[in-house]
C-alpha cells in the first residue's frame, strides 16, 4: 500500500512509499479501516522528539485523525464492513497517512452524515479537546449527554467559561 513516512524524527521531510504492507490486526479490538482522509495535528511531526518513550519504534506514519470505511472488524464490535467511521488513533501506533490503518474499537465512531470526509477527519482532536475541557476539567457530567436527569440537574448548576475557543 501507499503510505507517507517520516523516516527521520529530526526532520519534517516526508516521503511517499508504495511498498508498505497493509496492516494486519494483532490486537483483539483492531479494526482495519480504508482511509479516505487524514488531518495532521499541530506539532505531530515533532512528537517523536518530544516524547520518544511514548512513540517508541512505531512505523513512522503520521496522521492520527482520520475518516474512512471499515474493511474488517471484530465480532460484536458494533462495526461492520462498509461502515463510514472516524477516529483518533493513539500516537504510539502507525497513523492514517496511508491507504489503510488499524484503529481500536474504542477509538472509532460512525461518521456524521452532515460532514464531509475531510471535515470529519479534521474533528477528532478538536472534539476530544472540547470533551476534556467540558467534562474532564469543566466538571460537567457526561451522562447528561444521553439524557440522564441527575446529570442534567447537576450540569444546570455549573458555569464554565470557554475562553479562546476559536483557536486552532
């Protein structure tokens, strides 16, 4: 398959390789996804320098955010071949700058139909940042998202200021 590689973690120079193997599932929650769009994250090409112990010796394919189509998925995963999905693949695994990528079931969601594939690929890190700001740091109850009355009541008493939310 074709893939974009960053062979030198000290350089932002990327190369296109047509000789990468299609990834094969090695984890029980691996889902093989055909990539339609990926979006680089701020500083992504420097992650191997900033956190070498986290990145390790993974195949240097950037692009942790993606939109694509499920090719194969574990039984009872909730995903079927042909499902349009989006994901944020953990940075310690090969990214989506390739024709195919492995994403874990927990990293995937069905692609919103009102967004293009490119728009969807650009949203995972932004959505995660917003979620963390509102629920992890901001004190809101994620149960309220599904209509939980107690969560809605608790959230009604919380006031959060979102400053600079238009940044990228």
